[in-house]
C-alpha cells in the first residue's frame, strides 16, 4: 500500500520545467558542484543569467556559472532527467 502511495505521488508531481518554468525551480546547477554538504542550494531570482539546452531553461546566479554551463552543459545536467 505504501509503495502505491509513493508511486501515485511521483506521478502527480509536476516540476516547474515541465510546466514551462526553469529547471529545478531556478536552482543553479553549476553552483551545486562547488557546494559543501551543509550549504543550501543557490536559487536564481530571475533569468538574467540563463541558458537553454534541450528545450529547457536553466537559471544561474552569476555570469560565470552561466558560461561554465554553456561550455559543457551535459556535465552539469541533472542526472536521469530528474527535473
């Protein structure tokens, strides 16, 4: 029964990216690679530093992270399409 509830929750959860918003609600996927375990994620407040890849929009907190992503987007992509 618990597995069924988990599966149902997973099916009904729709991410912002699927609805047309930024991947991971604007979390900077490049900043994630330099964070310490105790750090909280960095969320970009707008699309000032954004990149599009694979039909999705990625937001970044600064130009440096945006350019790092542009140079090698597959390195920074969330694994298994988890967005």
